[in-house]
């Protein structure tokens, strides 16, 4: 495992990194959020996409991966509902509680 991945995983264990991601990487009234993850046990990387539908609700796209591959101990709708509430700290903490950790976030 590379030094950079170890640093990303260490930062994700700290509450301040999740808050940084929300404050600096999620734009106000975002319509799409790309959440780049890296696996906790190896260097596998994936992207989760939260995108607003016609009703204005966020829907999670796993980009071809099964939800169970992420090991998130919450239902998918719970992530979507937290995103609908604008609680992205909670969304990222839910993702980090599984097999993956949030590496990077991009939004528009």
C-alpha cells in the first residue's frame, strides 16, 4: 500500500478531514457529487455518484459495483436521505464505516 493511501486513510479517521471535504469540496445546492473511494485493505478505487433526479432527490449510482462491495452497514436509502437533508458529513461517515474510505470529492 502506498504512502499516499495510508495518509488518506489516516486523515479519514479524523473528523476534521470529513468536515474539510464537506466545506471545501461540496458546492452549495450541488446537483451531482462524485465520491472517490479507496479500499481499506488494498488500493482498489471506486466512484460513488450522488445525483439529483427530476424530483430534486439524490439517488446513489455505484457505477457498476454492488452496494455490498462497499461494506457500508447502512441501507442505500439512508445515504440518499442524508444527502437530501444536506448532511454530507453523515454521508461520508457512513461510507467510511464500510470497507472503503472517502479519498476525494468533486461536485457541481
